[in-house]
C-alpha cells in the first residue's frame, strides 16, 4: 500500500469522512465535466463569466442610447454597442470551450 492509500485508510478508520455534506446523495449532474470545477469555484466566490459582465455593460449602453438625442453621441454609443456585442460573442465562444 502506498503512502496516500495508507493515509486515506487511516483517515477513514478515524472517521474523518463521516457526516460529510452530501453523503449518501447522488453527485450533481454535470453538463461540462471539463469546466465543472472552474465553474463551481467561480460560483462559490461570486465570480461571473466575462460575457455576463459585458452583457450588463451592453444593457447600460442601450439605456444610455434611449436618452440621447444628439446624433454624434448616438453614433458613438451605437459603435460602442456594436463592439460590445462582438466582445460578448467572443467571450461566449471562449466560455463554451
């Protein structure tokens, strides 16, 4: 028996694994096993994917556009919105990998 197996067996014998949260329950369904750990850590720490924060910024730009009547300023905001939509698309594709 190697050192790791011996330590696990000793911890098990001493009850270190008794009464763990979720004991006896099925493992949660994971659609993306490659990124499951990363996603769980992000959720536990209040982080969010980039496309979520970019989407919030896009909504802010849309609200700003609704209140602007100056043609030059509207054009600037629409350009920013277009760039933001492209960034969101790239971030979503990167997240899906």
